[in-house]
C-alpha cells in the first residue's frame, strides 16, 4: 500500500516555493507591463493558472498510482491531456504573438519554471505528509 517517504530538506522545500513564486510573479508582472490587449493578457494568465493546476493534478495522480491509491484511467488521462493542452496553447499563443523574441522567451521560461515548480511543491508537500510518523491509536489510549 503506502510506503514511507523521506521528508525533503528545508532547502529543497524553500527552493521549490521560491521558484514557484518567482516564476508566477515574474510572469504576472510581465503581463501587467505588456502592451497587449486585456483579452490577450487574460488568455496568458488563464493558461498559467490552468497549467499550474493540471501539473499538480498529474503529479498527484501519478503519485497516487505509485502508492496504490486508486485513480481512474479517465482522470489520469485527462490530467495528462490537460498538461499537453496547456503547453500546446502556450506555444501556439507565443508563436503567433506580436512580441519580440526576447519577450516570447521570457514568458516561455517563466511559464515552464512555474509549472515545474508547482510539481516540485506538490511532491514536497506529499513527501512531508508521508514522512510524518503516524502514532497508532493504541499508543494514544495508554
């Protein structure tokens, strides 16, 4: 069933949260300063939020399966399809955007950093909870 995990180091937890916050914050600051239309900014912001959620969902469903926790094939597949859709929509959006190549690179890197960091934060959270010793009920009643 569930196997114990080693708790991640505080440095790795901090680095993961820092990467997530910096990546998402940089992406959002870039959007706020951009000269694009509001609907285009909304498109990219929605892709960021959807991408973060779908990446966490994939990580959780993969980890649940490894731990023997049932995950339906339809949910597992939808989680992966969601990540692929996010990446595809971001690539198509940036490819067709009237931005300079350096701006396109900035948005792509901030997006990928955020998505990767969201996976690392979810993993760290899961490992931290899985590493905490569980006190059996009979010990508590003594």
